[in-house]
């Protein structure tokens, strides 16, 4: 049954929470669905990147092999002692260049990579005078490249809600739990 549904491009879900996540994110995302599944993971935590990598593999997707020009662009914001790879652990770059500049630079680099079909961004929402997220840039990149960005938002609850609203107003789906975001990416790229 699963094979027949997959051949018919039916997205199967397992449970009500997954159904609601997938349906809500389809309602938010303004991209055409593809059959590609090579993902870039941008995370504030190396451990979060490892967990996400395993979840991506469990759903039959793969981590994108970042092209040499992409890796060179990423290296521009990383400390000299660190060579970036996928998943991209942004924490050392945040310490060197700041969150806003690092995110702008890395999102542009991975979205322009022809070997990347979607991006999973992990954000930690903490109270700040100015949001470090360039929501409009991310929305424009999604539109220009036709690739989904899904954001896992965690952190201070009130700020997380504010960040979620800003992302979703621009057609960027968000989730509250890491595995749920991987499932949404799978659905957005037509993987069941």
C-alpha cells in the first residue's frame, strides 16, 4: 500500500499531530513541490545537527554535499580553525561575526547551491532589542530558488511566538520540535 501511494505522489502521515503539521506548513509555504530531497541543515548546536541528520536519513532524504564554492562562502564567516560542513554548526560563526550577519551569509550561500533542495534552519529565540533574522531575505530566497526553508523555533516562549509569526507571515513554515520539521521538509519535497 505504501508503495502504491508513493507512486501516486500521495503524502502519508502517521498521526493527527503530523497531519496538522504537514497541512499547516503546506498552507504557509509558497513554493512548488519537488521530488528532490538533499537538505542543508543550519543549526546553533552540533548535537542538534547530528539528531537532524539521523532524522533526515530515517525519512529517506539525505544531507546535501555542499559545493566547493558554497563551502568557500561559508568559510568567510567561520573562525579560521573551523571548516564548515553539512550540517552547518553556526555557533562558532555567531561568536565571530554575530548572528544576523552569519545567518544572512549562510542562508544565501546554501540556497544558491544547486545541490541543495531544501534548508532546515534551527533558531533559538531569546529576548533581544532587534531580531537577528532577516525574514524578508529568507522569503525572497525561497521564491527565487523554489526551495523550502523550514524553521525549528525554540527558546523563550513569548519571543518564540513572535519569531514564528514573522516567519510564517512570509511563507516560511515553522515547527516547535525538531523531528516535526524534518517530516514537514519530507512532505514539502514530496517524500513520504
